[in-house]
């Protein structure tokens, strides 16, 4: 049987991929983001955020995030993984795309955009998908169709209807959320990877309880896989963003480190959806269930603010292992 040896949770996104000197550009974009009312946030923001957006604090947060990523990278390397399942969500949905609650990409090869050649563009969120330029540098990384098909069949048998896709559109790359571990956690290793889509978007967003149930079923399926592979599971994304919710983040971190499934399952949907990216906490809930009864070891939590309105990212890094 396969050996489930490691679970990892890592934030991704512009606060990591952009140097702190460019966080001001992100903050400027927040004033125009149609997904929330910036002026309303400004009125409700807690006092003292002026200190949080100083250059010194932002550089410290950015440096600590990369230190945490380096630690996670060492842990992933030491695990000697034969296969990785990345639980995250599609960030950019084309009008013609399907948008399942749960889905698996089972391609034999996964086209990945190399970020070192194409740095993160903080203004890309304002460009329609149809008008975005195609990725210039694509690198083919290995998928794992056999594991993908096995997971689909096993989860359907356990009562989870799982969609599947065999490839992304020609000339496109897999979503950054799924490619993130290749560049930031795996030291360029060609470890076969299965992207597992968990929708963060309403109305087709599973409840925290359902995500925990999915993780339990996924963990059981991995352990029952007729293979001698060493398998790792990665939650890519989260915690709160583009609006920082420190209270929610700290509640989630406390539950993850305590193995408190009841608290994770009881997180209110309304609170999870206050920030456009905050529902990525659901990815962490699923991985916590995959790895249960192990508890998460926290590497770091960093409330990385970029404006006095409280916009930014609750950067979080942790792992589960024996």
C-alpha cells in the first residue's frame, strides 16, 4: 500500500512573489478592486495599521515568509516523495469553462509557466481573461494519470462526485495555484503531480464540513492505493486575503495545530467569504482531514498588510508529518 508521509500548507500569491517594494502597487489596485468596497473597509479598519505598512515591517514580513518557505522546501525534499496531490482552486475561470465543486486534472504532462521568466503582474487581476497574453515560457512537468484515475474512482465510490479534465487549453499553463509547489517547494524536482480542484467560489462552494469529509475520504484512498509510492498532499493558498482577517486566521491556525476538527467544520461561510481569497482556508481543512489524526506544526503566521484599509494577506506556512 502507498505511504502517506507528508502534508504541507502554504500561502501563495503576490505578497510572496512580489518584493515588498511593489506591495504599494498591490495596495493601489485594492482601491479599484470591484470585489469589495475599499472605502467601507477603510472606515472599519482597526487602528494602528499605519505601523503595519511601513517599509521596515513589510520587508520583515516578506523575509520571514521566504524563510518559512525555505523550511517547507527542506521538509518536502527530505520526504523523498514519489507523487504529490495539490489541493487548491482555479483562480481564473474562462466563460466557457466548467467550474466543478471538486475536480481532478489527470493529464500525463502539466504545462507550467516559469515565474522566474515572467514575474507576477499585480495589475493582471483587472485584465479580462480573453485579453491576457499567453504564457511565453511553458515547461512540461509530469502529471500522474494512474493516481488521478484511482482517486476519481475511489472518491466516487465513497460518495463524492468528482469531475475530471485531461488537459488545459493549448498554449495555456495550469493555474498558478497548482504550479506554485514546483517553483517554491520542490526545488525544481519533476515529481509527478495531481492537481485537485476545490472550488472557492460561490455558489458552488462546499461547506467546511464537506471539505473535511472529502479530506477524510481522500486520505483513506491514498493509504489504500496499491502502490509502494511515498505520497504528499499540499494545500496551496490561504489564509485570509485580499482582506486580512487576523482573528479568523488565528482561530484556524489554533484549530489546525490542535487537530480540532469541530472548530474547522463550524467555520461560518459568511466569515470565510469576507475576502475574495479567504475561502482557500477550505484547502487547509481538507488537508488537515487527509492527515488526521496528525496535527499541524506551524512554521509561521504573518499578517502581511499592504494598506491602512486592512487589505493584504494572512501568510501561513505549516506541515503534518510523523
